[in-house]
C-alpha cells in the first residue's frame, strides 16, 4: 500500500471531526462541565468545520479503494452535518431543563456523525459496517441518555437489542455476498455481478439480508417495530436527531449499495423494494391516525416518508436517486422544524407530548402555530411548500419507470397522510385550548424559524438543490 | 417582454402577499391591529383590482394566443419554468377574482371579529393563489397554485366557520386533495411524455389516444371534485354552510370555476379525442346534477344550503356547455361561469346580510322582510332573477347559449339540461317568497334594519356587473370569442385528423429520460393544429 493509494486527505473531514469529538470529550472531563452548553457550541463548531473541510477536499478513492469521495457522498454528508447541527442545537435547552445536560451528549452526536459520514463514503463492505456500528452504538447510548427515566432506558435497550439483530442480519448477508463473489470491494462486486449468470441463489439471499438490515435502519416496514417505541421513549432531542441524520445516512447507504455493487441485480431486488415501499407508505399513513402522542405520530410519519423515499430507490434510475436525495433534503428540515415545535411544548416545567396539548396554540402563540402549520402542510405534500417537491420528484421517477401501481398507491396514501397532518393544524387552530406553553428558548425559535423559511421558500432555490442532487445521482450511476 | 413592458401578471399575483407581509408586521393592541389589517387588506385588494383593470384595457381580444406573457427559467434542465400569461379564456377570471376579493374583505368588515389579522392574511394569500392559478402557463406552477388554494381556504372555513366547521373543513380539504393528487400523476405522465411542462407546448402536443383516456380520467377526478359534479359534490353544501360569508362568496364565485377552467384549459384542448369520447359521460353526470340537485335545493330549509345546491346545478349547465364542444356551448359555459361567479357570490352576500342581523340561516325564521328592508328586497330580487336566468340579467345569456350549444348535440340533452332553468325558478322564487314576502309576524324581525351604506357599497359593483352583462353581453364575450373559436377549431381538426398515435402504447412503460420524446411529440403537432 503506497502513498498515492492511501490518499488520506480525502477523509480529512472525518478525521478532523473525530479528533474534535475527542478533544471536546477531554475538555468536558477536565473542565467538569456540567451544563454541556459550551461542549454543544464546540460540537456545532466542529461540525461546521467538517462542512468547510468537505468543500476543500477533492474527489476520488482513498485507503486502497475502501473509502470513496464523490458528489454523492458529499451531498449526503452535507445533509448529515446539517441534521447533526440541528440536533445539537435542539438539545441544548431541553437537556438543561430536564437535568440531562451533560457534555457527553454533543460528543456522542459528533461520533455518530463521524460514523454516518463513513457509511455514506464506504466503498467496501467492511468500511460500511465500521461506520454503521460507530453510528449505531452512539445512538443506542443517546436513546437511553435520560438514564433515570424508565421510558428512555427502555427505548435505549429496545433499540439496542433490535439494532443488534439488524446488524447480525447485515453481517450475515455480507458474509454470503463475500462468499459468493470473493470480494468485499464494491467495484469488485459490481464487476463480478456484471454477468447475470453469477447471481446465484445464495448471493440473492445475501442481498436480501443486507436489504433487511438496512431497512431496519431506515425504519421501513416490516422492520419498523422499534420506531414508535424508541421515538416515544427517547429524549425528544434524540428523537429529533434520529429522524434526520441517521435516516439520511442509512438511505444513502442503501442507495449506494443497491444501485452500485448490486445494480446488476435490479430485477431481483426491485420487487422487494417496491413491496417495502408500499407497506411503509400504507403503515405510515394508517398507523398514525389513531395516535395521541405526537412523538409516536412523528414515528409513523417518518415510516411513511421513508416509504416515499424508497419509491425513488425502487425506480433504480438517475431520476429515482435524484428524487430520493431531494426528498431527504427537504425532509430533514421539515422534521427538525416540527421537532423544534414539539420541544417547545412545555407546561409547568414539564414537557408535554399529547397532540391534544397543542390545542389553542393558534391563539396563545400564533408564530409557533404558523410554523407548525407550515411543517405539517409540507409533510402532507401541499405545494408550494418543500414537501411537495420531494414527492414530485420521486413520483416522477416512478412514472418514468412505468411503476404506476407504486405511484398511484403513493398519491393515495399521501391523501390519507394528509388527514392526520391536517388534524394537527385543526387542533392548533380550531380547538379551544388550555393556557399557552412556557416561553420558548431562543435556540428553538431559531431552528424552527430557519427550517420554516427553508420549507416555505424552497420553491425559490429548488433549481440549485435539484442540480446538486442530479450531479450526485449521476456520480453514483456513472 | 409583453405589451405593458413590466411583469403585470406577476405583480397582480404577488402584490397581495406583500399586503399580507405588511399586515403581519403591524403591532399594537388588538383593536388597532384589527383595524389596520382591514384597511391594509382593502387597499391592497383595491390596488390589485386597479392593476387588473389595465389587463381589461390592454388585452387584445382579436388574438387567440396568450398575452402579457412572462417567462423565467426555474428548473431549466427539466423544462419547468415560471411562465405566466392570459388568453381570452382566463383573463376575465383574473378580473373576477380581483373584483370579488375587495368585495369579500368589505363584507367581512364587521362580520369577522376574532383574529382579524389572520383572516385578512388568509384572504390575501387566497387571492394570490387564485390569480396565480388563472395566469399560470406552466403545469407545475399551475398545480402549485391550484393546490395552494387549499391551505388558506381550509383555515378560513375551519377557524371562522360555523358550528360544524371542523368537519366541513377537513372534508373539503381531503375531497379536493384526493382529486388533485390524481391530476399530479397526469402532470407527471405529460411531463415525461413531452419533456416539458410548458402549457403552450403541451397544447400543441398530440398525446396518443390510450394515454389521453387515462389522462382525461385523472383530470376528471381532480376537476369534477372542484366543479363539483355529481356524485362528488357532497363536500360543497357542508363547506358552504359552515364557511363565513366571505368564504362562501369566494368558494362559489371563484373556487368552483377552477374546475371548469381546468376542463377548458387542459381536458378539451390537450386531450381532444378523449374529450369527445367521454362527452356522453360528462353529459350524463351534468344532467343528473342539474335535475337532482335542483330538486334537492327545493327541499332545503337552510338558505345557504339551498344556494349551494343551486350552484351545483348551475355548474352542471356549465359542464354541458363545455363538452358540447361547439362555439355556442363553450361561450355559453364561459359566460355562465362568469355570471354565476358574480350572482352566486352576491346571493351568499344577501344571506350574509340577514345572517349578520339574526344569526340564523333557517328559512322558517324569516318572512315578510320586504316591509322593513325594501332596498335589500330589491337587491335580493335582482340576483334571484339573475340566478333564474331572466332576460336582461347576466344569467340569461349563458343559459341560452348553452341551450343552443346542447341543441346542436342532441335534442334531449338540451331539453334535460334546460329543465334546470325551470326548477331554478321554482326553488329561487319559493325561497324569495318565504323570506321576503308575506306578513311580518316574527316579533324579533320588527326591529331589523335595511342595508347599511357599507353593505350597499358591497352590492353596488355586483349589481352593475350583473346588469351590464345581461344588457350588453358582447362587451364581455368579445374577450373570449377568438380564443373559444380557436379552441373549437383545434378540437375539430384533431378529431378529423387520423389518430396517428393511436397505436402507441402509453408512455412511461419503458425507462427513458425526460425529454427523449419531446422532439417527436412537438414535431407531430400538426395533428393538433
């Protein structure tokens, strides 16, 4: 392995972020920082630094072909960093109010982010697993971060056990793929599978196991069971974080694997992805209707959204990948914004989570209610808000590939989904409510307003975003 | 760039949003904010009305094509652009929207007392969406405005509506959304086939016949809910009854026209073969709507519900006219749409006047009002007669033209669709008798007051327009004569030409990039021209 193959500068953002994470950890230990505010600010700084470094590094393969930097990974990493920054920002005031404001929290988010960045840059099954586990282990701890809270501990444990199962499935699939192709390298697998005769049954089983393992990470049906419980039990900032960056990373990984090394097996896995997508859209739409807890509702909503994003993967074309990327880009801002509003739901020094608690918000806090309406209408896919564009581009991909069933089920479930989003707006504006919430901290206002602007005005800067997504998709499909 | 040298249509479309921003920036105690919001909204909408009068003066009725065109690249590589323009079919609807908005704002001056600022904001956003929809020349832009209307209207019904407002608002929202998403699929299929969403290109694209059928059904799902056509009209009575007066006026005056406008803008010109093929279906649904909803209207005890059902019947006449696919029918449909926009809006305002005083819409609670309210009785009578279709009012012209158009298709169609006029006279006169004539026996009605100057001001422009349209219809119809003639001519040419694409399978059954078929599609546009 010589110097040119190492090419380690390509991983500079990841290296810098890991070192910053450890530095923040040391800083926290030495300073005996209790509130975690400074550590959070440092973490945001480190994440921003990684973003800046990313624009400075070039493209290509590193570490003897185990690590790849291309427009696809850069686009996804920017989204991941954005999600992580929003996650840290959302956690500051909540954690302090709940008495869990420790400096480990931002450190864990930084480490999870490093794991996600490695995931989307993986060019080898081992790198993939390394990134995935770094991410997962950090998030297991985060989910149980409110350790004195029974529900949080339960969420962490549940996520850990089911997550370990998913990792097992993934590993098993990887060994099968390795066994049947003789390589762990994505490029090698792709060349090995170029001849359709190579697609033996054992290999297909391996691909299915890998798909199942990753479907767990994006919480797609039928591997979604952990989602509502973990979303409800975990501290709300962790839920907010869970619903943004890790979703982006897992979906990115799924895209890279499926259309990359397994691209030649499209005919074999397409039906499966279509099925997962339809099931997720249906369950996301129907499961949310009966929910009373807004975090559980968001869990079902995220299952549904991942179903829509999977439409793009099912198409398996450049348009499809582009659609997924646009969808993820608009989704993280909608989701982070909605969670900022949920975090602002505090009454009498306690966080409240019932949908009914939002009653009367339109009167007690018009600005917050208006922002929440923007997020809900956007999630329902009503133009001119950003969520509409996400759906538009994945449906376009489905129509182009002639997948009419998928498209028709997609638009119809979006109507069912609209019912519960609109119901939240109904609760805020039409129902008479109790007294308003406690004054909201500045961080939440900033995140909610910022995400709200992105969601509201997406139409104005849609063209560059779509162009970036297009370039990323072309990089992936060549 | 266009005949006025500045982006007039964009200005008309987005100026209300600026007014909305001003309203949101007002600070102070509640009464001050409310008063400022009212005046800002009124002045904004009046300025918009003034600007749209420039359209009226500078529009060249001799041209069939789009005027005041604007075009900006938006998502250029996918053939989506911000394109605006009006032709004879859409220009009068822009004017209708900009006329009704200040009327509605004035009508809610005192009726809306809670959250005035938000109400005015919602109304101005609604105006942007309506005007934008009629001006859009790009399918994606059109769809954005078409769907965007749902957001302010949902809030207007839900926040300021009557007792069952929540049910009505959600029903309205989900019904219209369910229809619209199917149109979204049609949009995507057309986009994929033609490689662009430029409506001027789509109008010249010959879609294969099988594809036309599917597209037509998708459009039908969307527009039939909006019109509304029987049997998907059931959201309308609920929405109308629960909406505040101004909401009902806009709903009846403009929102119902969006569906019929969609038929005229998309279904008929873009899918000529499918339109002819499905015309009998449309006639059947329309005739059922005319007769059935007129009979239902006869049995109503709630004034707003009665007028809501009459709207369904009148819109049935409109769809008969559109799908008769001849000049008289289409012109009549357009005229009827404009007339209905003004007249039904005014009728809802008439109901609003007595509702504001008595807080009930029960017909049985009234009677003998003409004694105490002569001016009101006169106004109500004018609009009632216009709704019935009395010669000399706007309602007559549209009805008679549609009847002639239908007669050229089929005698029975003309006969059945014209029964709406007779039944209309029955339920409207019956309503009028029960509310205004007879002895004034109810004690609480003895103190009722006639129209206030503000209310008279609200009705004045509508009275003028109704009579003007009835007495001198060609000052309106000459706007759309050229466009309608071109529409009908193209439709007939497309029917005469052999369906060259009939054997092509539906687009999208194979994986091809966008735009790959654009060249061939546009190249073969000789079919449509």
